[in-house]
């Protein structure tokens, strides 16, 4: 019986270490800076998915946000998604100032950790 105690303790430790990890939804933090690496506020960041021109694949990923005084815009998603980012001077502007693509993945992490991806766009 004494020989079983270490084996049982190891099994409990393995079980609890895997059961505590949860799926964390991805967040995106976009920072907009000028050529001097200073934050730019009140410009628009819009997100979409590749191929959205042919129809909205998922309405959640087509979003826009205005940057704050620190040049930051925030987005949250519930699942893994590949996004196209576009930077505009105003909400109704058609001229893209800068663009990028980013893959946001749902990850298994401990509940207190974050799943934030940071991306920088340059306002020229």
C-alpha cells in the first residue's frame, strides 16, 4: 500500500495540472504611431477577413474602432481568426494609410493569463 501513495500523488498532480488550463479567447491591441513613433489618436482601425469582399463570412470579425489618446484600439474575439487590419484617417475614408494581417488563436492557458496580441500600424 505504501508503494501506491507516490503513484497516486503523481496521478493527481498530472490530472490537476491539465484540468486547470482553460481556453482563452484572443484579444487584439493595435497601436497606431506616426513616423516619429509617437501615438496617433482619433484615427480608425478596421478589421475584416480575407475574402470578405465576396460576402461576410463572420459578422463578428468585421469591426472598427477609433484610437484613444495613447494611439490604441482594442478588439476581442471568441475563436481563432485570421484578420486583415486597415488604418483610415476617418470612419468613412476609403484611402488605406497602412495595413497588416494577424492570426489570433484561441489558446489553452491558466485562467489568470491573457491571450493578447499586439500589432503596430504607422500613420504616414
